[in-house]
């Protein structure tokens, strides 16, 4: 399980959290996909949006789906510089903790922006929500849930 968590963190850091360093594939259905592979481990992040956005991450071992997380979020409607918010979010997500590899750390601050992540559960089953505030005012929010799948024999 610890090795799986390390691979999951590595995959998350190498995909969306890496900014434009990873190749994004625009799918025929209008969604965007990001992929990571190492040995028998594969990771696929697929999302729709825009504002608001939604998507899912799936991890595979030996081509069998073993983990899924769904997410949905948006920048507050009155915020004009959406790219600045998502750039900050990517920085926060690049700090995903190995012991709770769901989204970002519990807290991350940079200048006037503050990322907060609250969650319940472990890798096998979890849910949470994240916020970004600017000068104490909420400008972004998202919810997520997921866990291990196909665990019963």
C-alpha cells in the first residue's frame, strides 16, 4: 500500500499539478486527459470544463482499475483572473501528501492566497473539500471523493 501511495503521488505531481509540463490530450467528447505510467502502474486523470469543472482519476495495476477519485469545483463567479487561481491550485496540488494522497496539503499560503483542504478517511475510502481564499474571502471551492475499488475477491 505504501508503494501504491508513492506512485499515486508521483502520478499526481507529474500530471495536472505539473502545470503545462505534461501533455494534455483533448478527447473527442470535449474532455481533457492526462496520463502517467511506471512499470505495471497506470494513472489516468480525465476532466471536463471550464467553469465549473468535474472529472475523475483512475489508477490501474496490471491493467486492473484499483482506485478512483471524482471531483467537482469552480472559481467564484466574480473572479476575472481564473488562470491565476488555477495556477495557485496547481502549486498546492503539487504538495500532495504521501500519507493522504487525495488532493493538496491541509494548508498552503502564498502572498494573499491561501489553500485549505479538509478530508475524512483513508486511501481505501475518503471524501473532502478544498478552498482557496484571497485576503480571507473564498474565491474557489471543490469537493472530491474516492477510494480503492475492486477489492472484494
